[in-house]
C-alpha cells in the first residue's frame, strides 16, 4: 500500500527520500501518511526480522532462490515434526510418572504416628 511521509515528519524536509522507512502510525486522510517515521538500513530489517524481510542479491537466479526456499521450508517442517514428537514423548513420560504416583502405596509402620509439632509445650520444659 503506497503511503506518504507526513508533512510534520523530520524526514519530509530532508531533500531526499530514504530507501527504507519504519513508521509507528498510519494516518488516513485524503492520502495515507506515515507518522513518527524513521529511516533505516535495509540490512537491519533483514537481520532483525528475517521472517518478514530479505535482501535480494543481484545475479542470483530465481530457480536457485526457489530451491533454497524449498529446502528451508522442508528443514523447518522436519524440525517441527521432531519438536512435536519430543513434546509428545515428554507428555507421555509425565503421564507415566503421574500414574506411578497414583499407584504408589504408602508403607505404614505400626505404633508410630506421623511426627507433628506439638500445639503447646508443657510448663516444666522451660521453652
């Protein structure tokens, strides 16, 4: 969607147009104006947001790029499958541990009560 720099923006009066601009707010009037805009380097966008931006290198063929993208997608799908299998394995292990805890029986010792803190001390002990 094409947008213009807002006339109050500091980039508006610079005399040249920046190649890449990041803006905070889009004001919709008769035209679309970018408000609170900052000029950035294209490589910064590719470095900090590689899932959204990429830098095209001249001289590469589109078929090579497509092949690389397909291999990347396949590797990501494989990683996702491995992660899902690992998560399922971990949840199965947790369920087995819970089942063991439920099935565990307490050992009772005759004549011995659970150790508790006395509610009050006798006067003769001096505590």
